């Protein structure tokens, strides 16, 4: 959530930054006008409350001084007091309604892009930062089957039976496929905990307040699966429960930074993606992911973002999977992010890099929505923490990359060296 005070005091600057995400999409004027009305009502309410207190004090003093309880001057004060209370009873719900309207509008505004974020309208204007592992890219003349084809030939992926059990965009992992998925999860968690992340197994069913705090609600409700009988949603990413572990808390500055990692199944409707990636493991309704979340001091958050990117990239480097890092432009960046890097892994069957991790610095945007603050020793007041998140990594997409990049001419798939101890075999 954006800072209402910042909007009120620097509307032009805030509007210009929002326009970098898409000119004409976001209008601050309704918020400014509602806030002006709300502040005027607040002033009136404060004045009326002060007058009510003053009348009560005067009545008490007069009675204490011997004025008869039925004296006309006391009755006049009581009448005025009743009128003040009636006015207050009218103003308070009006002010509450204005605050509710303002909050609804604020919740619909995305985070402000940082000054370090490239300005652009779409993914075509994202900037490639670096590449790694070109020497591991299979030869162009190699006959690489798409991962879903080699997976079905090996008997480790089954899409048809998963559709029978659920619907399209689901998969069953069988035998060595299930073992490979489990091996990837264990390897990723071991790598990230060795890097200082504390592992968590969080709830997968999460409430509306949690999704609102991290920015998935109210705007992206159609992307998530909801349990209609309860105020619970299936987690679209472990970013949501991990960040919300600290909602409505005041931390000590000495507790920062906080690093967490978690493996969870994730659930997304993928609304608006129909016709794209209908085959394979790239865009499923249910998928496994290891997520990285940081709560840090505001002064270090952009440095922490660079470290987060390297933590995610370290998995790809250990697996010897070619990848590139891309800085997302303002028009392609996520709702809650101020700056985002995507890691894209090489998929030789399509000859393209495909997103496998998105690492974001959300600055104080999520912390303000979730009321996550910290207090520094010897200083008055509190500050909002900065939150960061990134995939470390999306497991199904990592499996896709392994199946394609490690495919052999005889139709087998070599297991990356670092996974062999987990899987107990060298070849699929």
C-alpha cells in the first residue's frame, strides 16, 4: 500500500511514478479529494469532541459550585451537549465511510517503481543483465524432444490420467519422475538453508487478510482458488504465508534481516493465459516451488535483492543449467514490486529462455498493507520493514530444463551430478 501522506504531500511525483507503469491506468485525484473531505470531517469532529468535553467540565464545575441541578443555565448546557453528541454521531460514520473508500482505492494502486527500474511498456523492453552457462547449451543440431514428450516416453510424466482425476493443466509424476521432483525439492532446500535461510513449513490454506497484505487481493482474486465455505484460499505462492507470519508485529531492529525458505505446492488459475504453454510443466494450475522471503532494514533492501538473485541463480549453476538474468521494466513488473529481476532458464526444444524465478524488492509496500514494523534501539517510533521474495526455484520448470538440457542421443536423460546422491541413479 502506498503512503497516503506521500500522496497528499507529493501528488505530482507519485503520479509520475505510477504513470511509468502505464499512463492513464491510475488516477490519484479521487484519493486526494476523499482525503481532503475526510480531514475536514476529522477537524470538525475534533472540535465538536473538544466542545463536548468542555461542556461536561462546565456542568460538573457548576454543580460542584452549588448551582441547582434544574437551573436554566445547566439545562442550556445539557441541551447544547446533546446537540453536539448528535452531530458527532452523524460525523463519525461519515468519516469511517470516507476512510473505507480511501483504503479501497489505495489497495488498488501498485507499488511505485524504484529509480533503478528500467522504464518501458512491456516485456519487449526488459533489459538483459547477464548470461551464464553458454558452454552447457546443447549443440544446435541435437534432436531435443520437448520435456513433455521425453517425460512421457520415459514413463515419468502422465498428463492424460491427471486430467481424468482433475482437469487440464494438471500432471501426475510417476516413479522416477516423482523421485526427481522430490530430489530437486530436497536439493533446493539444502542449498538455501546452507545460505542462511531458515526453513518453514507454512499453512497452504490462507485467509483473505494474508492475501491482501501481500497484494494478491483484492485486484487478483480471479488468479486464486478459494474455498467457498471458509475464508480460506489455496496459496498461490509461499511468499504469502511466509510474509504474513509477521503481520501486525513490531520487530526489534536486531532481529533483521529475517530469511525464510519454504517448499509448498502452489495453486493458480492462470486466468488470461489460455492458449499459452498448454503442454508440459511450464504453466500448471498446481505446481511445486521453493520460495525465498526476506524481511530487512530499509537501508539494505536493494543490496539484499542482489543477494537474493544470486541465491536463486546458485541452484541453476549447481545444476549446470544455462540461464540469463533480466531486469523487468516498469510495464512488466508485478503489482507489489518496486524492482524485479527474472531468471530465465534455457529450454533447447524451443530455443528460448523461459522464466524460472522472479526476484522482487517490494520495499515497504507489503509491510504497510500487513502492518509489519520494526523499532530501533534508542529511537522513538517505528518503521516499516522492507520485504523481498523470489523463487528458489519453481520445481516443475527446473525439471523441464533438466529433461531437455540433459537429454542424450539414445533417449535417456543424464542426472545432474549434484542430484545423483538424492536420486540414487545417474540416468533416467
